[in-house]
C-alpha cells in the first residue's frame, strides 16, 4: 500500500474544502478533502497537452501573450514555456497562495521549476477576474481550474464555463487566439456550448500517463 506523507494543507477560497500536498516514495500528490486525488507528478500527460496544444495552433508563438488559469503542479506552465519564444509573456492566475509556495518548494523539481523563468508572472487571483478585465489581450487562454464544466472544486468556477464566461474569454483573446479547457471527462453539452459561439472546436483525448488507461479531455476553441 502506498504511504503518503502530508507536507501541507491549503483551504480553497469560497468553499469548505481544502487541498493537501502529499509525498509518496517517488511522487507528489495533491488531494481534495475526503482523499480524492486531483493530480500527481506521475500522471500529467493531459496537463502537458493543455500547454502545448493551444500554443501550436498559433501562427507565431515567438512573442505570445498567454494566460493560464490554475498553476497545479506546474506542468502546463512548463509545456507552454517550451512552445513560446523569449519575448513571450506568460501569466499564471492561481487562487491558492500555498499552491504557489509548493511549486517554489518541494514540487518545483518535478516540472523543471518553471516559476523561475523570467517570462512568467504569477497573480494570486481568480482567473475570471483577469479575463473580465482584458480585451484582445491574450493569444492563448488555458484553463484548468476544476474537474471540468460540471462545477466540482468551488462554486465560483462555474462562471468560466457559462455562456457569459466563454464570451468573456473570447473577448479577451487577440485575433487568431486560442481558448483551451481541460476536463477530466468528456462533456457533450459543454462542447456544444463552445461550438454555439461560432468558434471552431476541437476535442482531444489525452492519456494522463503513458499510452493507456485514463484519458482526459482538452477542448481547443478558435
């Protein structure tokens, strides 16, 4: 049986839940209240894809302006940094300060310490607030703030997946920009909601680890 050693706990703003960072023999894990594992340093294939897939859709990513909603374990950020140029600017909106501290501390080596990159700016903020304040600002908006369109971690996240939330994100994109969403599972209703805005929608099924087992979903809207 895998032994988990707790390293820290962080309350989730706006909810009665919390996140706990654990270390096992070879990996780190972030679990939700009740023991549900949300992410681990072993299974991050779809988090990588959330970073590289939208950047590869850009005509020119050399000076891209990217907004990431949710730092997680840093893998999406690390993937973005491999795809954009030295003149790029990457903003990460993370609601929970402790998650940033964990990435600057014990988690950092697993993802290559992307927070140390000078192109990166961290905002301790709700990504919806940054989106709402932006107009034609970003080339890529990549969102991984919950388990998907069915609100899970905190009730405030549902607005990102609503018609109004999608419209705000679309308005925050520059011409030719890409909006990307991560989801644990397929969601035909949300895919249809994206398509109803007139954007072209792609659905990618990506393995969380290796080439078999659990698949997560990345939607790209352009």
